[in-house]
């Protein structure tokens, strides 16, 4: 049952991403050129909903679908860590023309070349997992 819930939510998310053109390379390029508000509106809406969601989880101690408590840990707030991660994420996003969520949306929409990007993202995640213990905390 839990898998079905995740499948429905993921399908809805994919349709929403595709229909809102958040998976469109043109829209992403337009955003990086400051040519239109479209993507900033989508990202801003997601940011506001995320903040509200986290506040609701904290205030009402909302549990996950399986019943377990959600752990909202405080993280290391070193500026270098976020600056380096943000630059790497931004470079990948600009070069590929897509961020992690829409990658799978494009794969589902039949864009075969996106599998090269998905492979690179998975490889990068794997390398990070290997090197994580060597990085400063």
C-alpha cells in the first residue's frame, strides 16, 4: 500500500513538473539569462510550500507515511560547504539544463539523451558516498 502511495505521489509530481514546463530546457535557459519570471515563480512557490511543510511537521509532530517520526536534524552551517555544493549543483544544472527532479520526468517523457545525465548524477552521488568520510565535517 505504501508503495502505491509513493507511486501516485511521484506520478502526480512528474505530471506537474512536465505540464508546468519546469522540465523544459528552454525555461531553465531563460531563467539563467534572467529572461522570464516563470521558473523563479515555480521555485519560489516550492520554497514557500517547503517552509510551511517543515513548520507544520515541527509544530504538530507529523509522522511519515509508515508511522515513523521524521528527524529534522540541525546541520553543520559552514559557509564553504554550502558554497562549494551550490556552485557544483549550479554548474551541473547549467551544463545539463536540468536539475535532479526533472531528470526523471524527461526520461519518462521519452528523452533518451537524459540517461547520460542521469548516469553522471548517479556516478557523482556514488563518488561522494565514497569520499564523504574524508571530507571535513
